[in-house]
C-alpha cells in the first residue's frame, strides 16, 4: 500500500467555525480528487467555507506533508460523491480508476485506505482489507447501485478509495453504511461503484 498512500488525502473542512474531517483520493496529476458530498457540504447543502487537503509523501526531502486549499468542482448528492481540486501544485501522485464498464463480483477483495475518526487518527493512514459481499442493483429504487462490503470503516473514512487487490485500481468510494432501521446499531458498510465517476462527472 506504500505505493498508493501518497494519493490518499486527509481532508479538513470548516463550516462557520466548526471543523469536520474526511478522506479523499487524487485521480489526476493536476490535483483533482474524489471524496463524499457529505464531507464537503453541510446537511443544509452549504459548501464548506474552507477545504484543506493534506498530502503525505513518505520520505520526501523537505518534509513529508504539504497542505493544499481545495475548491469544489462538482457534486452529486444522490450518489454522495464530490469532485474537488487543489488550488495550487501540480504533478500530484494519483490513483488509477477502473474503467466505466468494470463490473465487480462477489468476494472481490480490496484495500480501503483512509482516516477513521479524522483528526484522532491523522498521524498515520489506516489500511483495511475488505471484500464485496453482495452487488446491490437499484436497491433503493432510484437507479443507483452499490456494493455491500465486509470491511472495517468508521466516520472519517467517508471518501476512502477501495483499491482492488487484483488490479491495483480503484473500484469504488466509501460513503458510509446502511442500517436496518433508524437508531439501529448494526450496519453494513458499502461502496459506490467507480463507474459513476465516468457517467456523472466525466462529461
């Protein structure tokens, strides 16, 4: 995972003086990155006043960490996905995405990289191994698919990339979990298939 760690961003966001946290990942050397809509927008739909991405490149001369302000390029609330971009820098490390026609299968394994609990774990990236347990086609009746997964993930992992252990490419983004009913403590984590980047953002 050391080859992919530099492409995964620790995100800090500010909403009227209140701080939030999340994960994102670079997908282009010019600083474009994917994360979750709910990371960079409030429940009322207001874009964060400030979005800061920490880029960490282990062993880099002059310091491992650099911080970059970001702007929102495009969001999709229903998908809970957002495209952001750094306002400075270039030649960023980035992750390769699976193609639009890629179809995941049950039991496909992946690495999930991110920062569970945000600020409390930002000192070191967390890496979990997961697998897809079911392919959910249009489960909510809105035409949007998801992959239910067996993988440890917490608040702060929102926006984490799922990187295929077979191909090394991103197969999905983690928005969070679903519960059996409101207030239930049991939950199933899920991924949003990466195909939605190609169909909704790459137009």
